[in-house]
C-alpha cells in the first residue's frame, strides 16, 4: 500500500513512463496467455459436447 501511495505522489516523468511500459508488457503477456488458454478451453468443451452427443445417438 505504501508503494501505491508513493507512486501516486511521484511526479517524476521517467518513473511514470517506466510504470506505463511495465503495465503494457504485463497486459500483453496476459492477453497472449489468455488467448492460448481460451483455445484449449474451447477444444475441451467441443470434445465434451461431441462425446455427449455421441452418447445420445
């Protein structure tokens, strides 16, 4: 919490840019990770759906 207060009070331009770049890199990493996870989840749900439909036939 103290670090957050220090960040808010900081008026140093370079620090703000560094934190902005860090946040951007974290966001890109999360988006790439979630995109890969969503593909795997979709494949699993498709497999379950096909298996259930096959059981009813």
